[in-house]
């Protein structure tokens, strides 16, 4: 049984407490937050979890094997560093830290302490995203031309990081997973529509090694909550809608091909669209957060590096975010990653 402590009981903390409390091979002993009302809510819901306002109570407890960090982004580095120094395994919410240097430090520290350090890129445990990867790996879509993702809503608003750093880590981690690589260059534009110091919307373009172009749209100021991805391949096209519980994946038997004859008047082969049917495959839905929690606990028990979302992959996401932020500061300039 792996004993877990949760630091941060805001939006996601109680969900982590629920997950680790219900898994067969883990239980939550303690949780920490600075706000008494949050601790009161946890105390009333999870009777066996001991709340504290001091996160060091968790780190100094010899009973605690692992720590889940779901506190504000600016605290991720310091809390993760402290937890590793106290010889705790760590699952840290995304992003791992706010700089590449901090991520590299945590990666090295985890290796030195021989502890599991995993980043909460929860969509890598989403059955729909896993199915998209299967389509790409099998070659069913053919060569990937481009992909597009939209992650928008009206709020929730953050005051510690921009919409780019809040929302884009999800999609960046997804595309790195789908394409088994990081982009070679990026560009981005953002805007501070609400008059704060942080961009509340951003558009970014990423170019991956085999030529696939990916466009991201993230925003806190949109009339609809949208969590969608479109992937356009040489042979077929696919879409994923995280809010569609019935058929989140749709596979389109559509592509573009050249005519077999040459048209002198056009000076080139003529392009024709070929449109077939739409398939809605059955996707066995399961809770991604539960899948992620189980994976983390299994990695601890087996003493294996969490290949899906290890410190290196968290570092790569932060490196990409940093490059996009640089491009935004320079009005969309292309930046190498």
C-alpha cells in the first residue's frame, strides 16, 4: 500500500484525494492547503484524511511514500524540490515548473534520489487520445499533413499564469505523444483582452520533424467550452471531442488525390476530393485521472520510470511553452525549440 499526501486542495486537489483513496494499492493519509475552508470541505468528505495548513507536515511524515502536488503553478518547483529532498515520490500537476532550468534541476534531483517524478499530463491517459495514436501508428491516416486543437471556455480565470501556460500544456503534451517527438520550431501570438498582465488567449503553430504542422487555440474568453482536436492525414482524417461521451472519435474516409491524366490547361495534375463514410468507433471510456493515478502508483511499486509523463517529457513541454512565449513577445517570430 502506497501512502499519499496531497498538497493543494483547490480545484484539482480533492479529485486527487478521491482517486488515491479509492485505488486498491494506495491511500491518502494527509492533505495540505493554506485555506481553512478548503480543509474543512476535505475533512467532511474524506474522514480518514488528516488536513494541515503546513505542507511540511506531509513531507516530514515517515508514513508518506508519495506526494501529489496540485498547488498554484508558481509553487510547483519549490514543492517538488522539497518533496524529492525528503525522499518522496512525486506526481506534480502540469506544468512541472516555470523555467527549463528548474525542470532540468528537478529531473536531475529525482534521478539522484532514485525517486519517481511524474507530471500530470492527464490527457495521455484519455482513451480517445490513445485511440488517435493507434490510428497514426498503424498508418491508417497515412502521412499526417496537419492538426488543429481548440481548448476554450469562458474562464476559469487564473492570476498566476497566462492562458497559454494554463491550457496549452495539455495540447502540447498530446501532440508530442501522438507524434513521438517535440516540434522543431514554433510561433505564437497572444492578446490581453481583459486588461491584465497575462494573455487570456493565444494562438500557436508548431512544426514537427516529419513536416506535420500543428495549430493550437487556447482561450479563457470564449462563449463555448471546447476540447477538440482535428487530424488531417493523407489517407483519412480524424476528430476527437472530449465533451462527446457517446462518440468522442470520428474517423473520416476522406482524402485528396491527383487525377491519373495530365491537364495541359492547368499545367499540373488536377486535385480531386474523395469522400467516403464516417465511422464512429466504440471507445471504452474510463476516467483519465484514475488511469493516471494508477499508473503513478504502479510505477512506484515496480520502481520503473513513468515513460508516458516523466520529468523529461515535462521538461520538453516547458521548453516549448517558453519558445512560444518568446515568439509572442516578438510578434509571432519563428523560434527554434
